């Protein structure tokens, strides 16, 4: 019997996880990635809950722990750098959780999958033409190829979603916040603590990561007409305007923004879709259900990829039924996270001085602030 061929778009978190499990279910996966190599910032992300169980079954838990970050506390600071609140990081998660740089998570997942899947870098999908027997795929650089299935694991700005379902604006909802991250020059001032500075509607966090500091800027703002997530000049201008007059280390960090070669900037967005599949094409991870910044994107990406592969393995001859089962199961994890976005934003980036004062009091009085789980994770899936 001929193996079912599957094209996966995206080599971030969901894509390699999906390739790993599909290969074990008897499929022949190919992963195509727009970037020339593994591409990701060092921004910390979480592997917890259902993703921890997936990692354990993949045999990569020890590697994740070896790559974990070292922060033991989240400190809130004022304009002068004085601490106004503190939360030990063990109160922000559960036993078995791992926080590590997204770069390392992507590399570990790629290493687990690469012996069992074809990886094609520096290329992207430009056209999908489906018929009753498969999908003809046109690429930006490579020759056209035919696959039995196409799976989009290519993030918030998914090309597969655009080609198979329609334009991005039909599904992506700006939730009123923007985020930027960049690696810092030199080691962090405190290798054991995350520091967060707030003023109304603005937040800046410095995370020590694994000895190489990461800065994250998060601010409230209306949707920018014609916003382009690849327009670095626009991103620098928006940051300069949003943080004009801010205290603490912000002026110094903005100086680094002006010259940074690895500046990430995007709208914090929610992806809402009535369905995640059409014909022989389906979406997973942020492409299907982004809950950007506040929603455990990497955890959901790994869990969703495993569920999708598992369901396809159950009925490889009926992918439509597998897609329906996958979606029904995974929406139960995603939808509570999407509903919680507004509450999480209110805690992370209070809009008023009163809200900021109330948040700081909460951090001093409550031994467990479960609603604040992983506030400072700059990128989800």
C-alpha cells in the first residue's frame, strides 16, 4: 500500500510535532518552511499540561529541561527601578511545566522529526489546486508537487489559510495590543528574575532567558490601517511613539530597537474560524486558532498537532472524518484560552493608573495569582 503523502507548511512548533507523529502513523510527511533555516527568536515559551505529555511520549523531556530558562521570580518595578510587586515563578505554573527559549524548542522538535520527514527550507506555497485524488501544490522556488493532504502549521499569517479559506482579514481579529521583542546586547542585569515595568497601557519586560536577555514591549493600541508585520521601519516608529516619555530602562531599550537586526513586532490577535478544514486541507496551531501572547500558543500547537496526527492515523482513508474529530477535541482546549484574552490583557497591561495599582496590590497579597500564568511569554506558536 502506498504511503499517504502529507505537505506541512511551517517548521516552527506545530509543524515538526505533526511530522513526527504522522511518520509514526504510516504517513510520509514533507515540511516546507519559508525561512532559510530554523527561524525563531529566543523569546521564552512554555511546554506544559497536554504538551508535556506529548513531549514525554516523544522522548524529549530531558532535552527540554536542559534548555530551560533560569528565572525564579517576576518582579514589577516603577520608573526608578524600585520593586512594587513580586511573584515567584513556581506560582505561575504547575509541576512538570518547562519554560525555554522558542529557538531551542523548535530545534529540539526538528531534531526529533528530521530522520522521519523531509524538510524543505527557503520555500513557500503559492498555489493549491485540489481534486478528488489529491492536491497539486505550486511553490515559490521548488518544482510543483502533488500530495494527498496539505496541513497549514504556518502561524498567524498562514499562507495555507489564505489560499484555502480566504483573506487574512476575514479570520484575524486585533485584540487591542501590540508586542515587540528583541535580543539584548550583553547579559541581563539579573540572571534570576524577570523585570516588568508598567505605565498605563504600556508594559516592558526584560527576561534573562538563558543568559542572553530578551526585551518585550507590549502596549495597547487600535488597529493600524494597512499594518504590515514585515515593515520594520513602521514598527520602530510605532514603538517610539508608544513609549515616548516612559521611565525605567525604556529609553536605553528603545536605542537598541533603532539598530536591532532581529526585531519582532506584530499585533496581538485572535484567529476565529467556523471550521479548520476544507477538503484535503486542514490547519493547526496559530494558523487555526491563534490566541497570541496570552494563550499558551506553543503548548496548544504541540497538543493540537498530536491530536491531528492521531486522528488521521485512526482513519487514513477518511481524512475528512479525522479532521472533524481533531477539531471537536482540540476546540475544547482552545476556546477557554480565547475567551480569557481580555482578562489576561487587563492584568498584564492595565489601562489606567487605578488598574495598575490594583494589580500591584494583588501581586503582594495573593500567594497564587493563577490568572497571571506566563504573562511575560512574548510569543505563542
